[in-house]
């Protein structure tokens, strides 16, 4: 009998409508043409043509695609998730570019910005003509952003920002940074054009993960901004955490894309690699690995689709997003590692996508809330006991 693909085994296509299948195919085609042929090279050199990619992704319409108005497509959350899945099947770094642009920087402006902020930035960001970044993490405050030291002080009508942000995706290429800072009234967000005097961004080098992505340190030294730079709708830590909900949701789907790319690689390789005079796919131990990986892949995809449908119908509580991020990134990483064993020595090279995905997923496990933070969020919801502090 002809082999059946994991998606067909789970009858995934029947769970999607025509528009969702069309969006999925369009993004898959663009990834096949513009990402797959080049991504191993970008990963190896640690350099990627981010500007051209942003414009291509803008033409594709995925930058802020789930937002309404201002040049954004206003698709469902599920459709956005499916796009993230296809992008991350190419590389987590490409999905990161889209997450940070659409779900963090654009979402912050869309949800909390003034009409002037929206008019000024959103259409250009949706088109990929302006790149955004999101500065929450600091050198000494990652999981605990409440402790941030970056400050915004009033000086007459102006704001003056001082501080350092760390591990900021797109930081040194961005035209605009959404920066979170302490004020006398608590945490507030600011729209900072990166050309403002006192703003500098330094590329973080020597990464072993997310190498096809730009990660930077932001230094703000006396960055003077007009009163209008503050995001009027963001009050307290719920401002940045509200943006993280959007980006984490994209990762719930995205991680499944990286897992699929590994699983399909494993099936293909095992079918053609011959040892002891037969394809290794014919050995029971290999089949057990493929079966277990397919189970976890399918369960992760079904969970993502369920969360997508729930978000589109009624919205998601933070702990529900944590369920998806914790499970799907953890299982994707496990699938990448098991695939690596099936590929033997070939698995450690960039000839195959597997080690690249595995290394990327180490970052995905940590950013947007570590797996421990998501476990604690779920634990808090189940027990009513807060165990962070
Ligand atoms: P806590 O006291 O629980 O809450 C403070 C205020 O925030 C509200 N809140 C939320 N609001 C919206 N969405 C959520 N998920 C929320 N969680 C909490 C809460 O109701 C409260 O509101 P209010 O009005 O009473 O003030 O906060 P806490 O300080 O105890 O921290 C909670 C914790 C640990 C869960 C949170 O700090 C956290 O999530 N930490 C992880 C930090 C993180 O994820 N950073 C990510 C940085 S961005 C990034 O990684 C981009 S990677 C690139 C890419 O995406 O590709
Ligand atoms: P820490 O918070 O120091 O945690 C270290 C370990 O301690 C983790 O295992 C953690 O789970 C554990 N831990 C901490 N507190 C507890 C506790 N209470 N209980 C149990 N365990 C605990 N940030 C941005 O703001 N914008 C970006 O664009 C961005 N992009 C990123 C891109 C990459 C490639 C990476 C790697 C990170 C990026 N980040 C970004 C930062 C990311 O969000 C943080 O790395 C993450 O939130 C974790 O913070 P940390 O690295 O300081 O780890």
C-alpha cells in the first residue's frame, strides 16, 4: 500500500475551510521559493537579507494579518496560526520575524496606540517597509519583567528614557521600537523611532540558535521623546503581557511547523537509508519512533487548532495559551531530537533541516515565557496558588 502522510492520517484538511487551506498553501509556496533554498546558508553565516524578507512577507500579507484595518488583512486567529506553522516549517527565525513584527510591535500600537501612532506606523509595517521590535527583557530581568530598570522620566512635556534591553529580535534593523519602561505611575509603553538621538542597538553574536534571525541589545541613553510617544492604552504590566498572549499563540502553531518538517524528513530518510540490506524504515525500532513522533505531532496540531477555534469564538485565557506553548514547543523539540537519531551522522549537518530546527527550538522553549513560566501559569490556574515568587 502507498504510504500515508501524518496530516492525512489525522484528516487535518477536513478541519480547515477553503480560505484556511488557501492561506496555508500560499504561505507554504512562498516559504518553498524564498526561504528553503537559502535558509541553511543564512543559518551558517548568521546573516540574512532581513529587509528583502520583510518586503516579501509584507507582499504575502502575513505581517499583522490578524489585525483589522491600517493595511492589515483582518484574518481569523486560526488562519494566522496556520501561516505561523508554515513559516516555522521553514525556520523559527522567519516565524520570529513575523511574530515580533505583527504580534508584538504592531499589536502594541494597534491595541494601545493613539490614532496618530496607528496611522504613522501600521500601514508601513504591514507592508514590511518599516520593521519593528519589542523591548521588554533586560539583562537582569527576563522571566520577571516587573523588575525592569529602564525608566521614563517626565521633563516638561517630554519623556526621557534610560536603560538597556537585551535579546531583542529585529533590534538593530528596526525603524521603530516599542519599549517598556518604569514611570512614576508604573510600567508604560513608548513608541521609539530608532533614529532618535541616544538610541543604539548592538547585534548579539555567537548564537548557536536562531541564527537566521537578528537579535540585539538596545541601549537608551537620555532618549528624549514627545509626550505623544507614550502608548495611551497600556497601563501596567498587562500591556506587554497582552502582546505576549498574541505572539505565544502564534508559537503554539509555529512549533508544529518545525515538528512537521522534522517528521517528514525522518520518514523520507528512513525510507531510503539502507543498513543491514534493508531501508531502516523497515526496522521495528525506527517504526516505533515514527509512530510516537506522529502521535505527538498530530496531538500538537489538534491542540493548536482547538485553541485557534476557541480564540476565534470566545478568546483565550493566558493559561490556555500556556497549555499550547508548553506542550507544542516541548514536543517539537523532542521530535527534532528523535529525528536527529534516525538521520545518524547526517543529522548533525546543515544538509538536513533537523539540527537547525532543534537548535532553534531551544530558543523557542525559552522566549515568550520559558517552559517553567508556562508550567507555573497552568499550576496557578489549577490550584489558585501563585508559585512565581
Ligand atoms: P502578575 O502580577 O501576575 O500580573 C501583572 C498584571 O498583568 C496581568 N497579566 C496579564 N495580562 C494579560 N495577559 C497575560 N498573560 C497576563 N498575565 C498577567 C495581571 O492581571 C496584572 O494586571 P493588573 O491590572 O492587576 O496590574 O505579574 P507577575 O509580575 O507576577 O508576572 C507574571 C509572569 C511571570 C507570568 C509574567 O511576568 C511572565 O509572563 N513572564 C515571562 C516574560 C516573557 O514571556 N517575556 C517575553 C519577552 S518578548 C519575547 O520573548 C519575544 S521572542 C521573539 C519571538 O516571539 O519570536
Ligand atoms: P531567566 O529569567 O534568567 O531564567 C533562567 C531559568 O530560570 C529559566 O529556566 C527559568 O524558567 C528559570 N526561572 C526563573 N524564574 C523562575 C521561577 N520563579 N521558578 C522556576 N524557575 C524559574 N525579549 C524581548 O523582550 N523581546 C524580544 O524580541 C526577544 N527576543 C528573543 C530572541 C531570542 C533568540 C531569545 C533567546 C530571547 C529573546 N527574548 C526577547 C528574551 C526572552 O523573552 C527571555 O530570554 C526569556 O523571557 C527568559 O528570560 P532569561 O533569558 O533572562 O532567563
